[in-house]
């Protein structure tokens, strides 16, 4: 859905809903802010009250938000629908990972997380292809209406096939959830609004100040609470910190590319929306195929080489894309996308494993929420960095296409350097202080397969 919406932006702008440029941004970002802000509380909620129930509730909310968006006759209803879908997604994502981890067991956890990464890659492929086709041939409402039967089919499958998994007995932490959600939402708001309003604007500085105060209040509260939502002392674990940093860095690079990729293909290369969706497909190939290789590497050598090598490939892929201009042949551009996607496919299961494996099995939902929240924070920063560079270069010399490619190249090179620095830090922090057999589960046996 995220991939598809990015391709639908021009159609939404022309949909007659009266969307201003700021409202159009919020039609996309309301989902992101609510999703990221609620991920950790939603993961903990699933641990405490049942992950299958959280998944079913999330599918229902996601479908309700899609229906509200499809029925929108103005900006407010569309933005509200996107926010409701974001809340549903916050319940869905941690539940899917934690259910897989719980059902697979410690011996097959890496394989299960590779399956989860494969699902993300296939979802991205479906979103790009489906979103492009809808943008080209159907009304914009069709994208949202399609979510209703899909959510219903998935809910029926979950109710039929997914067993109840053990809950984590703990007292709900309403105060901690409110402080953390508010703090994350305020920070993300500042990051998203920074490129358009200016990083020194009162609106952005107020958002950052409010976010810092709320997160500081959450930390102080959680250190004293008997049953905190998240114990800040968890981040004293070096491996967990390094895996979270790596997850953030990978999505920092990926979403920086997402921000410019469809614009480059449509406005610089002149591709249609449908062809753009197809041309983006190499980004998902590595995410679909590399996890199979990653499982075998992790079983033998542990997650550290996958974390370092995968982030290195992401950085190299970004550097390759940064050289693209109007004359770049598509096959060369596709190679750069494949390099980046291979890095994502190799590193994502190991990074998720690095977060989840450092927490007790009963907190798998919290671990999934932490991992995905780190990704979303990185994604928002990636978009902000590239968006800021593009805005700074908008008044430069040359044609609009020349200015865009110059800004895209500079922004992606900056992002690539930061990803490579994060790769070095995460790899150093994840140094092998355990034997491979302890750091990674053994390879699957025929008796207990987890299908990819």
C-alpha cells in the first residue's frame, strides 16, 4: 500500500478533492506518522492480549481506513482514512513477525524472519505493479476498495490457520504508551515538515522540542514504572542497539531512493505510471531471493557478515543510482536497483533477528515493534534528507529535469555516505562475541520446515 500510494500522488492531486500541496503530503504521511507512533505500543498490546487477535483487529482497522479513504469527498476524510489505516498497520506488522517467531521456535527463527522479509519484498512488488496499473487505468478509489476483499480473505485465513500463541502477562502501560506515541509522532512530524517549512521554522522546532520533552518524560517514567511499556535499560544491550541502528540505516537508504525513484522515472525518463511500477520491480527482486541465501550464511557464520555486507550493498546501490541522468539506459539503472535490493534482502532478516533474539520469547511483539519503529524513523529521515537537498537545488541553473537529477544525485550520495558510516558502526557494535552456533540457530531439518 505504501508503494502504491507513492505512485498515485499525481492522480490524487488531480482527483477533485481540493487537496493543497500540504494536504497531499498529509494524505501520504498521516499513515506513516500514526503507523510509526503506535508500533511499539501495538506490539506490546499483542504480546499481552493475544497476537492473533491483534492481527485480526489490525486487518479490520486497515480495511475500515481504506473504505473511509475511498469514500472521501474532501481532504479531511481522506487524511483521516489514511490515519485509521496506519493504526491498523501498526497492529498488523508486529503481530505477523511475532507470530512467525513464536510458531517457528528458536531453532527456526532465522528462517521465519527470512520468510517475513520475502513477504515484504513481494508486497512491494505487488504495490508497485498494482499501484501503477490503477494509476494508469482505474479511478484512484479502486486502490482503496481493493483492500476490503483482500483484508477479508486474510482475516479468514488467519482465523482458520493461525493458532493462538502464548501471551505475555503484564499490566497495560497506558501512560507510557501515550508518552511514547506522542513523542515519536512529534519527532516524525518535525522530520516530515522540515524540508517544506524549513528546519529553523517555529513549526518544526516546536515539534522537535515537544518530541524531545515527551520522550524524556517517557524515559524517566519507564525507569520508575513497575511494568513499563519499554524498559530503556534494554538499549544497554550493544547487539540490540547495533541491530536497531542497522534497521534504521537500511530504511534510511531505501526510502531516500523511494522518494526520488518514481519521480525520476516519470518526469525525467518520461515513463507512464504503469511502466514506472514495472520499472521499479528490480527493487523487490533481491528482497525476494536474497533471504534464502541469508539463512544459510547466518547458520554458518552468524548475522554479523550479513549486517555489514548487506548495508554495504545498499550504500553501493545508492551511489550507483546517484549517477543517473536523463541519458542513463534503463538496464544500467536496474542493475543499481538490484544491488540495493540484494543488500536489503541479505541484511533485513539478520537485523530483525538481532532485535528479536535479544528479548525474551514472550516479548516478540515488542521486539517486532522496536525493529519496525527503527525502520520507520530511518525511512522518515531518508525522505527528509533527500527532500531537503532537492528543495535547495530547485532554484539552480538548467532545465527542471537537470535540476532534479543534480539534486537527486547529491542527495543520494549524501545518504549513501551516511548508510556506509552506519554500516561500520553497526558491524563494529555487533562484533562476534558468541560462536556462530550460539549467535544463529541451526539450519532447518526436514522435520520442521518453515516454508519460504
